[in-house]
C-alpha cells in the first residue's frame, strides 16, 4: 500500500489493490485532487478513515449514444415539471448530497472536509454542479469534476421522484453537445445501469482519459 507524502504524486493505477485502492493519506488540496482525476483516481473514504484513493478495475461510464430515457421520464421532460440550471448553487447541491440517506449506507462518505475541498475546486471552475428546481425549490442535482473532455460525476441527490435522473439526463445532453468523450460514474449501481451506463476496463477508461 502506497502512503502519500507532501509530494504531488500518485503511483501507477496498475499497482492498485484488487479492490482498486491506489494510495492512502495525503490531503484534499485542489492541486492533489486535480492530479488524481487526471490520473483516473478519486477519493472515497468514511469520516473516521484516512483518505483512500481509488481507481477501480472496472469503471462505470456513460457513452452518450447509450443514454436511456424511459417513457415516463420523457413525459416528465415534456411536461416541463422541472427547471434545470448549471453552476448556480454548487454548495447547496453538495450539502444535499451529503445529507441524503442512501439505501444500505449507514452514513455518508462526503465529509465536511470534502465539501470544502470541492467548493474550492468549484471556485477554480473545475468542479461543477447541475441543479433541478420545482416551483423555485432545489429538489435534485449532482456535482462532479470537469476535465474538459470527460466529466467525472461524484454524487447526486433527489428530494422528489426523478429529480436526480432529470439532472443526469440534462448533463449528459449538454456534454454530448460539447463533444465530451464520456461521463464517468465511477462504480456500478442499478440506478446508473438503468440510465444506460456500462462498466469498462480501467485500461480502456484511462485511454479515453488521456486521449
């Protein structure tokens, strides 16, 4: 296991553990976070743990041609139930992602330090958010790290049904129009699979990332 020092360095992702842990420790400075995402690595840890840096052997991603929009979601979009904005309430989005309860998770991996760290990235124009509004109330959204050709999604929340799906679809369509290569969703879950996301090998993801 590689323990990080003050040097801005990550070992090759091929040295990761079987689960995908590349390194331990370090900090969440903007410089280190940017290097991590550019290297195909992201932080994921509990509040009482040291920082764990991950690059899973399989990566969940969306290729935009594979985006699935259900008939019910198309109806919601056509009814204009929600309004979507970009980068207007970043801290509110990440705080909501932190607070939302999730099935099979007793707590959250979004610590107070992570909130502050990603807000700093947002101030630098690198971390971005999608906000979903209903009757002028923030009801859903997501945030992530924008690398210019790949968007690395971090977390999303929904306080009313389908709000997070609406945010995801809106982001995917915007990224496709801007000729991004893919939307990185990190690790598998059924919700992402229902939207058209698939797992690809880490090596294939890195080729897109560095391409």
